[in-house]
C-alpha cells in the first residue's frame, strides 16, 4: 500500500495572507511567461528581458498600492 503524498510544511505561509500569496504567484507566473515570450522572439535580448521584468514589477507595485 502506498501512502498519500504529504507536501512539506510551509514555514512562510503564515507571513502573508492568502490573497497576497495568490498575487505573488500570479506575478511570478506573469513575469516568467513574458520573459519566455521575449526569449522565443530573440534569445539574445538581455536588455529586453530586464525591461520586461522591470515593467512587471512596476505594474504589480502600482496594483498593490491601489489595494
């Protein structure tokens, strides 16, 4: 008989409310997908990658300020 998988305890989960954790997850996913699309367009565009990250950070920082 196989035991069900039990994920490890998340020691950081209590530091932020669930809505902040969900926002952080969306930010990470959005940033990754935007950088991936830039890399698919032209893998040599390091400056563009940095700009995408910067734009994403600014966008979410402004969103957090509004909330």
